[in-house]
């Protein structure tokens, strides 16, 4: 009070106004800082308790990974702690002993308590201000990678560990016959002969100056024009698609990553039904830090479902509702059609319902149609979203396609976006600078897409019949082995159920079986890497040459025999113990 | 300033002391709050990314528990966000318009933006203070693009506006003779005949199954092996370089972006001398959000400098010191050698000093040697960092190279990293998934790099003499026009001084002249886009075919004549007025 009186008694107008403003801010500021500090402490405690919880259930492989992440978090905590200390020190050194301020302090209860005593105590003693934060305040060494770099390294190893670990032991018909056969990566190797032949035609090797210079970031105009014509024709678009709405990048994952970058902010989310192609998870996280929120579908036929893993609008609604309860900011829905790994094809009506659901909730829809020409069961028909007469929300409907699956040339690294939103097309174009395809490859792609005669008369019919044959070969084998599977007519893989080989039926045991396959020199992905809800499912890529497929299936069979024998031995041992 | 003078002029002792104390605390406080805010944001991101990581591996039983915990954490985040907002609001409302404070603000760039101008902008606008925290507390209308998407779109237009605006009016010898000739993009078009011929050889068009399948993310082993051999030979490495330390991505900008991702966290910084190739700014910001902190070099020969734009360790020390004063977390130094746009070649001793400077401060060094084979003045010698017998800090020394400039095939989109740090090589490999080159292009590149006979006997000698000729043609013209320029013997451009055509000599007038060039159908980049400190400098790319170059120089000359006449007219008008 005395202090305040002093001020009021002064006649220096301007100075007084200024002084008063600063003074009146000061206690508020202090109170805020104290409350903030409390909030941060509690937040840290919460995070810590999460760590502990997790430690109980950590798998051994994840332990190191988690430790590094913990260290990164701790470094940040240390930083926050240092900053808080500095802030507090400034406030203390500046006016801590000011009697005018001290009078105000008891009301600033940092703990939110009704009583003021303790608040005043802790406010008065600087050393006790930050009891918890000080724990985090440690001197840190500077590692080679940044925290983010460490995370990226971890993500990479986690996402591609099979491939990284086994890249030195790939099967090769001549050079490494005992190498691992990959039935895990979704690739179509059935028509490499046709493709190699077509690529050797003289029209492919044209070189002109423009192809040697920096390409247009959105894709060369000649290629975008051809893509627009190609999609108009094969997607049965009601009107010619516009090359200005086409963006070409080096692969569909790059397109998906770019969409995640421009449609979401950090930490926002896309809704996606499971199981789904795991590469999308990597692509949405690496750069965009966009979360995929899962709509878990059931393998069992229950309730209103007429087939396993059936997607319904109700499930989408429920998934969105739950995500919003968790305060996740969902910005879009991701659909793969034909679906990978299930092979399902959404009917036109179903697709329309999904799109209308999205419109109701202001969601973008990204539809990955990368398998659109890989429908080998002629009794089913695929309808591209681009064939619809009218889209519920054209500006939020974005289609991805590429040649990796349908033409079996994943090595070309070509992915394209078609969107009616010029705004989105332009924003995605920004990524062309870092995701462009070489000029000569763009030229080859253009020639390829242009050659309708070859595509319609040679490539597609041959590819279709070879897919049918390979699919029949595999499914006959599975039937003989009494392994349940989804019998679908599209895509490059069969979704199989190996639950009966797991005891107990857990994701840990799924991993054990996965390792047994590898030990038997055949690689399959477990359902877990497709975010499947139930353990025991595996994805088996069948689009491979007959000889390799035959050998792979022998190894597959042997691995399951081993697994079965081990299960029986374990059962007998258990029985003997009892 | 006026505000501080007011205080000093007052005689009210106690009040003055108090006011001054509060005032002097204030800027520190504000800066702390901003840094704290950034730390909290990063912490939240870290925690969020943990969540995501876990979501992938969550077992069903743990899901509900985790959800509840997530909700609690998010509530706390919201609380912290509210508190931070209040705190910031108080600070803003209290003294936001205080000119003394504003002087400090440009250093507090919360977005990690390059350049202080924009940093100051974002610091000044309260709404932009909390870009991330805002997400946690507001429900907003939903535009098509995310905030980030809008930023990316802006960045894209800002970075490539010339090219976007003029892409429909490119010069073409047959089709568009009145189109714009590009002397702005650093491309070597002198040897496209040689290259087209070499690429047409039969060895180039080999196709095998492996090239059609997904490539190894780090680059195909055969290419990495060839790159290691190539760099060992042309960089004169004392021992064979290891293919395991090579990462191949689709372009040097992709490599630089990936390095920024793994060496820095969001908002951290690299030190870089100016002027420098502006594409690095785009590449460090698009994904990595890494700031480039400029070490401004002088065009004038002053003090201890023996040549214009001379880089010294003192300047690096000073740049780092100033950056640290502004609390920027500098993680590395970026050098381009041979330098673009200056054409300078650092001596071995200078380079060693720069590397030792970096080691003293625990900084990474990224050396872009993309012009290493484009040294056309035989009296100067380029020394690659990879030729050094011992590097001061090998694990933090990373070299970038590509074929875009030295082989004039930017259209191949090939960039490579060589680093002694296996940790960095592995982390950068994570980006291979989204930045890979098509298999057939990798094959062609391998064949090309392998053909030492052609490179040494045909390509390099011809390229060198054509560079010399083109350089001589241009510099003779410049001399005739009495335009000062840096006479260097490497690279693809000449750094010229057009200050005398600017009145007043400002960046605004530089832009006017730039537009006048465009109006005269020739495109040149002004020094501003190279972050040059002084207005009036332009970069003139000379590595173009004689006929085109001649026409371009005529247009260049005409534009300058126009400019000169206009300046004279304006002078006369001014004189008449007086």
C-alpha cells in the first residue's frame, strides 16, 4: 500500500502511467508463470506415468527404441526447466523484495488451492519454486543426430526392419537359390517379360534437350496431358479430365505424403479402415506428422455384416465420433479401392455413402486406386470415383494412382494425383521440387500410357490371365492346407488366416510365426503390420512367376508343418506335466 | 527510443529506478516466454509422436486405458495453451507498441523462418504467436488447405514465382523465338549433344527385372558402388570411399532437405555465408523447418579482405556469436564449394579453418560440391573435402554431389550424400522411400559414371573448353558494357554488379530492373534471391549455347539501355523541376 501511495503522490504523469501499467501487469504475469509452471509439472508427471505403464508391457525389441525416445523427451523437459528457471529468476531479481508486490502474493495460489498459506510460501522461496522441474534440468551432450533424426532413424528401422535385415539374402534364381523369397512386398512380377519387351522398342529411348533439364515440378506437361487422357479413359470419367488438375510425383507414397502435408497440420489425423497397406503409416508420419486413426473392421461376420472386414458408414461414424471424443482433429478419410490387402472392391453405392459421410463432416477423402486395373475376376466391376457423374464434395475428393501395381513397374517410381481442387493441386505441386521423376522416365511413362493398343490387346489381357492363374494356384494350395482366406478377385495378394497355428492367438505369436517363415526363407507380412485388429492374419503376395511361387509355397508349407509340430510337442509336454 | 528518453528525463528517483528495472526485464521476459512456448510445443509434438508410435503397436486390452490417459494429457495441453495465451496477451497489451521492444523482436523468430523480416512480422502479430498451441484451444472454420498447406502454397509461389508466371512463354528456337530466355536457372546446356549421343549407346538401355521393381531406398547397390568409386577418383580421396556411406536420392536438394531433417530439430538453424544458391532456403524450409542464419559477406574490399565476398573464420565466429545471442540453436555450417553464385574456390587451408571452426563449436558441416568438375580456369585447383588426409570431425562432415551441373543433366534428378557417419547415412536412407530415382535412370547413371574413358577424354575436356568460351564471350560483353563482375574460373554463372543502373540503389529498384529484363524476354536473378546483403548484384548464367546466349545478351543490353534512358529522363525531369 505504501508503495502504491508513493506512486499516486507523484506528479510525473507520463512516467506514472507507464510505471503503473508495468506494475499492474507484473503480479498478473507472475501468477500466470506460477500457474503455467504447475501445469507443465503435471503434464510431465502424466507423461512419466505413461512411460512407467508402458515399461510393463514393452516388448524386448522396442525397449531400446523407447529408451532413446525417452531421452529425447527428457532433453526437452530439461530445456523447459531451464527456461522456467530463467523466467523465475528474472521475476525474482527484478522485484521480489518489492513490498508492494509481496502484499499481492498470497492471493496467487499456484496450486489452485483455496487456502493461501502454502501458495505464499512457495512463492516467497525461489529455491522451492521448481521442485520438480529441477529434476529434469540436466546438462546434455550433443549427439550426432537431432531428436527428430533419431526418431526418423527409429521409424525407418521399425517400418522396414525385415527388408533392412534381409537385403543381403534375397532369392535369385541363379545367384542365390537359397535366398529369401519375398511374398511380402506388393509387387506384380508376372509380366516383366512383356514390359521389358515393350520398353526396348525404339520409341522409348528418345532423348531431347528438355528431358535433360530440370523438369516441371508438377510433372512434364506432356506426361500430365497423357495421364489426364489415360484416367479419363480407364476410369470412365463422364467428361475429359484436366491436365492442370494432375500432379505427378515420384511414387504414390510421395503423393500421399504431400497430401497429408497440405490437408493437415501437425498432429491432425486421417481416418482409415483397417487392415490397410502399412506404407501409408510411414508416409503420413515421416514428414507430415499426421496421425492415422483406425476404424477397426472385424474378421468375423457379426451383426449387420454380410462379409468379413466389411466397411459401413456406421463404423465410419463411430470411428469419427470416438476420435473426436479423444479430441483428435480428423481432417480426412483414406480409402484404398480395390482394397489392399483385402482385395475388396467397393460398390458404387457404398462409395457414394462413404463420400457423403465425409461431406457431412467436412472431411477430405483420399482414394487410392492404385489397383484399379488389377481386377482379374471378371464377375466384379471396379468403379473409379472419377467415373461418378457428380461427387458430393469435389474439392475435397482426391484420387491417387500409379503404375507400380497395374503395370508391375514399381521401379519407375511414378505416382499421380487427380483432384478437382486447383488449390490442392497447386499446393501439392510445391513438392515437385523434391519429388520429381527423371525426364527420360517421364518420357517412357508417357509412351507407355499412350499405347492403348498394346495395353488393351497385349498387356492387360495377359496380365489378367496370369493373375488368375497365380491366384488359382495359391488358393488351391491354401484349400489343400485347409487355410481360410478371403477369396477376392482383385489386387496382388491373398489375405489368409493362420490363427490355428498360433497358440495362444496373440500378436506375439504372430511375430514368432513370421520369424519362422523367414527362417524357412520365405517372407510374409503379419496382419499386425496392416494394423489388423485380430492376430493371426497374414498377407500373401501371389503375383510372382510360377517357379518362384512354387518354391515359396513349399517353404511356406514346411514352415507351417514345423510350427504345427512344435505346437503338438508343447501340448504333449503340457499334458505330461499334468 | 523516445520512451526511454522520457524516463531518463524524469526526476522521480524511486519511480524511475522501478520503471527502468521493469522495463529492462521486459524484453528478456518476452523472449523467454517465446522460447518457452516453442519448447512446450516441441515437447507436445514429441509426446504426440509417442502416441502415434504406440497406436501402431497397441494391444486391444490397453486401448481404453490409453485413451483415458490421452484425454488427460490433452486436457493439460489445453490448459497450458490457455495459460500461454493469457501470458502472451498480457505482454502484448502491455507494451507491444513500445519501439524499444520492437527493436529486439526480429531475433525472436518463433517459426524458424529464414530472414528477419518475416520473423519480425510473425513476432509482431499476436495471432501468429502461437501457431501450434492455437490448435489445442480453438474450434475453427475448415478451409480446403490446412494452415501448413497455405504456408506451403505461399512458399512455393514466393520461391518459384518467375518460373510459375513465365512457364508458358519459354524461349524455343523453332516454336517460340520471342519467348523468355532463362539466364537464371543454373543449368549447363553446353554439352547436351555429347550427352544425348552417349545416352543413345546401346549399353544405356539395358532392362532387367530388378530395375522394374522397388529400388533400394538408399540407391541401388550397383549405383552406390559406382558413386563411391567415382568420388574416390575425382575427389582424390586418400583411401577408397565406402559404398555403405553413400546415399542416393532424387536430387541434391532432396539430400540437403534430408540432412536438415536428421541433423536439426524444428526451428534449429544452419549457418551459411551469403550470397548463396536460394534453392537451399526452400529445401530447408519446406519439410525440415530449419532456419538458415546468414553470414553476410561484403562486396566491397574492406578491412582484412583481399577480395569481395571473402569468407573468413572471424566472420563465421561473429555470425555464430550473433546467432547465439539471439538464442538460435545453430547445428551446422553450410558451404558451397566451388561457390554458387560467386564462383570462388576455397583453398585447402581455408577449408580446413572452416572445418576446425565447426569442430570447435560442435557444428556439422555440409559441403555442397556440385560444381566440382566445372572448374574451367586451369590455373585454379579445386580440393574436395574428401581429399583431406584427416578431417577435423569426420562424423559431422557431409558432402553433397550430383550430376546436374557437372554433367548438365539436371533432368536426371540425381543427388548423392557421402558421409563418414554411418548413423547419418542410415537416417538419411529413411528418405529413400519418398525420394527414390527410377531403376532405369539409376542404371544409366551408373553406366555414365563408370565410363571414365569417355568422361576424361571426351566429356570433361569438351565441357571445359565450351565453358571457357561461353565465359569469355559473356565477360567480354560485360567489359564492353563496363559492367563490373567477379572474374572467377568455376561454375556456370557470373556474378555481376548492376548497381549503376539503380537509382536509388535499393532492393525495390533491383526488382524493377529484374522485371525490365523479363519485359525484354530475358530472365536473370537478382542478388536478393541469393540473400546478398547489398542491392544491385545479379547472377548471369552463361553455360548456354552460343546462339541463344547471343540473343540473350542482346536483350540484356537492350534492357539496360532502356533502364539507363529512363534514369536519365528522370534526372532531367528532376533538374527541370529545380
